[in-house]
C-alpha cells in the first residue's frame, strides 16, 4: 500500500509539472530543453496554483470532485496550453546547450550546492515519509476539509462552515484531496510527502529563476541558509498552508522584480497564476499580493505606459480568482476576513506592542537564525552599489510585509501580544519575509557584483 501511495503521489505531481510546463511553453516558449529543465520548478508550482485555482471555482459552482476530475483537469489543462502554444507559433525545444556553468569555479560551487541541497531534501523526505499528524491547525481544520472534499466530493457545508478558520480559502485542502485520490486512500501519514514535493519544487523554482541572474556562490549559500533555519527544520513539512502561500507570493514577487528590467509578458502571465493561487491558499495571501502589486506599480512609474496596463491585468486576474470563494462563504453567513474596529483609547499602545512583537519575532535567531540580518546587509549592498531600483523594490516590499504583520496583530484585538503560535500567528506570518530573503539576497548581491549589468533571461 505504501509503494502504491508514493507512486500515486509521484504521478500526481508529475501531472502538475507537465501542466505548468505546458503553460510556460505556451506563454514563453523554450528554445532548448535546458530552458525547460531550468524552469521546471516554476512550471510545477504554476501547475499546482492553476489546478487549485480552477478547482476552487469548480467547487464553488458545485461540480463534484473526484479522481477522474483530477485526471481530466491535468490532461485538459495540458492539452489546452499546448494548443495555445501551437497557435502562437511556439517551436519545439532543441538541444541542451547553456545548462551548465561557464567556469570551473562556478561548476564546483553549483555541484556542491546541488549536492548539499539534495542531501537536505533527502533528509526531509525521510522525515516526511513517516510523519504523524501533530500540528493543531492541520488536524483541526486543514486535513478535515481535505477529507470532506475527498469523501463528499465538494465543499461540505457542515465541515466548511463549522470548522475553525471557515474563511480560509480551500486550495490546500483541494491539493490534499487530490493527493488522497492519487494515493488511493486518506492516508494522513504518507500524504506528508505531498508537502515535500511542494518544498522541493520551491527550491528548484527559485534556483531556476535566479540561475541566469545570480552567480552560483551567491545563489546556493542563500538557499541553504534559508532551508536550515530552525523554524523551517521543525515545521517545513507540516500539512498547513503557510509554506505554500509564502512560496507562491515570493516567486511572484521575484518575477515582478525581474520584470522591472524588461517587462516580458510571460513573466507577468506567470505572476497572475501564482498570485491567484496565493490568494486562494491562505487569507494572508491577499495581503501579500496586494503589497507586491502596489510596490510594482510604484517601481514602474518611469515606464507606466507599458507596465501599468500589464500590472492592472494581473490584478484583474487575481481579483476574478479570489471573489467567488469570498462570495461562497458570505452566502453561508460566515463573517468576512476584515478585522473588527479598535477603540481609540487602546490604539496607540497596541500599535507599539504589535510593532515590538513583529520586530522581536523577525530578529529571533532561535527561529530564523541569521537570515534577517543577512537580508538587511544584502539590501544595504544593493542600495549602495547595485541595481537601486531592484534593491528599493525588495526593501519596500520587505518593510511593507513587516508592517503588515504588525497590522494583523494590531487590528485583530482578540490576538494577544505573544509569540505563542497557538494564540498569535505572527511567527508563521514572518516566514514570508524569510522565504523572500532566499530570492532577494542572491539577486541583490549579484547586481552589486556585476556593477548593475543586466543579464538576459
């Protein structure tokens, strides 16, 4: 049964990757097979985001969810993307030129980085393989919602309206339910491997997107540094939505940052899918996406005639994807996501306490090691000697996400001022900044090292 379950998970995630890669080929094209391999992680997460987004709309409309539905969605999405690619005249990739580093030193660093990351991911695999369902949020509502979709084929009203977190979007339960169908049962032990696939895809995606923009000596140490922070070592495979929403947000923000250089349409198409998925993964996703788009609009002021219509299209896609789920839970008399109003008397004191809490959590080395300190140094280097527009984008986005965490604590007055995750989500929220560091640090250091010389994607 275990081999059957793992084989099913592999098939499901290959399906995500193929569908996402087909989408990338349609909007971008691949000159060489090496390009397809390099962007394979991005394609995989695009497939996950697109699958979850589409099925959120289907479930809101009342369509039944089942094994054949999963297969038809993956096959249909792949075929549709390929037809669009053919219609746009995309040619078949040829050859593998340009995949490896150009120097012996880069080759050694890349090989060492890949080997160390591979060993770490292998350890994560063994840990996830027999991990029990322990996290409170996981067994309290994330997994029960996935089981409801798996067993009842839809958004069961009793489960989705009475469980904790009734306004949380259903993308993660949808992916979990698809994993149950792939495994052949609601195996809540083996299905932890689904989150291993998501983490592995995130690592490959960040490395692939940065491969031509950051030297190996900046890229791989940054990824390793983030992967080994104490907090991720403890909770990276927990079947909750925190890591996935962070990854989708960070990849979208990274593509937006790269778009500041040339505004290539394929990147913005990918951003639209990633951000739509982020808003349907967790409530915080809507805040992350809104902040990233605001910063992108401001950073592209000098090219607003070209950039702003494209960014407005991304925002329109995200809104169109996010609205149906909000309408569904409101139609079931579930209170909205907006925080209650605060009394004026407690506002100032609570604001200071909320800022202090966010600061203490961000720079807590027992949670995040030295990553936040290194990020600050990288931002300073980028602002002083690198691409200042790129550095300003990441600096402002980091600051806004930081203040967003303080705002969450401040505005929801039922949240106590504490780092205890059972009472306040600020630790989980801060993970977005740490994951953002994995993408920002190599790019910032590279822009300073190359003297602000742009590279072709």
